């Protein structure tokens, strides 16, 4: 089963053990895939985490796996891309455990934001998330035009 997209941004708290309760709205959207587990990894461009339903991860990693490993830059990319990758399952209470190394990478304190990003969920420290939104506000109009504003064919 493949997800088309997720919708929502939710503020949550991480407990002292690094566990976070997944909001019920996300659980409903993930119902068809939740029992298969997730992959949690460092984001490439920001200091946040990315939570992939396993079906989405398998699709992405097959692209990565098709790279020629006899090219050094490909091998370097694969190593960095998969650094810190963890298989994650929700516990019986619907919580996921964020490993300590990923908490440190993303500077997660107690307050976090879970934000949908098409077919994955980004996990941010709340202050970092709010800063990234404010910092990018001025650039977003220009970025939107560049990315989405292609002339009709």
C-alpha cells in the first residue's frame, strides 16, 4: 500500500525517554500502513528528522540503490544519506521512540512539531521549526514561482 500524501502540522511533547505520541489525525491517515513500521532518518537540507512509512522508504531506497557504487561520489552520498537511519515501530500506546543520536542531530528539546511533507512526516524541535518558517517567508514567493510557476505547455 502506498500513501499519496499526508495532511497536518501538530505540536507535541517528547518525554524524557525520547518517546512521542503520534497525533490521532496522523494515525488515521497512516492506518493502512502503520503496522508495517517506519524509517526515521536525518533530513538532508535541514536539522530535522524525516519519518517514512516503510512503503515510501522502500521506493526511495530503491532509487538510491540503483546508483553505481563504483563512483566515489555515489558511495559517499549513500553513506551520508543512510547515516543514522533507524527502523521504528509504534509501541502499544501509539508512541514512537526517537533514538538519542537523532534527538541530538535535530536539537530536539521537549516541544516538537510533526509536520506533513507530502508522503512523509518531518519532526522538528519547535523553536527550529518556527525559525525555519519565519526565515523562509520572504524567499517563499520567489521559490514558489521558480518551482511551480512553469509556463503552461
